[in-house]
C-alpha cells in the first residue's frame, strides 16, 4: 500500500518534529510519516475516530514514535491505550523524550513500551539517533502478526 503510514510521530514540539522528519529523510525513511501534535490526536489516528474516522483502523503504522510530555493526553496515557486494545497492542512503540526521570522510564516499560530513548541535546547525535531508530524499526525488525 503506497499511502500506508509507516511511522506515527507523536510530538507537540514543531522543532523536534521537523528534526525527526529530517533525520528520517537522511536515511530515506520519511515517505510515510504521519505527524500528530498531541495525545488526543494520536489516539484519534490510531483508533480511526474524530478527525481520522475516514481511515481504517486495520491500517496500522509499523512503529509509533511517542513523546511523553504532550498536551491534552500525555504519552503514558497514549501508551496505555495502545496496549489495552487488541487492534493496537502489537504495534511497536518507542518513547522519544527529553525526560530522564526514573519514574517515567519504569512506567513506560510497565505499560509495555518497546524502547525508551532520551533525545540527545547535540543536533548531530539527535539526527543520528532518530535515523537509527527508523532504520531498525522499519527495516531490521521482523514484526509478529499485526
């Protein structure tokens, strides 16, 4: 499916979203990225409701890149919802955040996150980290039945 979203980017900071998309482009991994700006929009997209009710819930992204600190619904709540529903529970979720708080890390893994990555402050390291994440989840990882 040429228009199927491969990466759902959940990021409220436009600068971080732009950098993430740029890093994915660097490795030719940005063709099918859907950027949502808050947790509410992420849930609407994933469950095909609200402004995304026209899409099929069966068209799942290959990976969700999820910021923790988002407006309306925070990233941990989004993660819990993803893991609660049979339609979405197998989608790989990577937390991509600036939070190094132990509680955030522990809760993320308790809720079933696949990976927790702290955004590097250094621009080049940030680009490399995002490119590596995209490369792994889109090209190297072998997903189970989705």
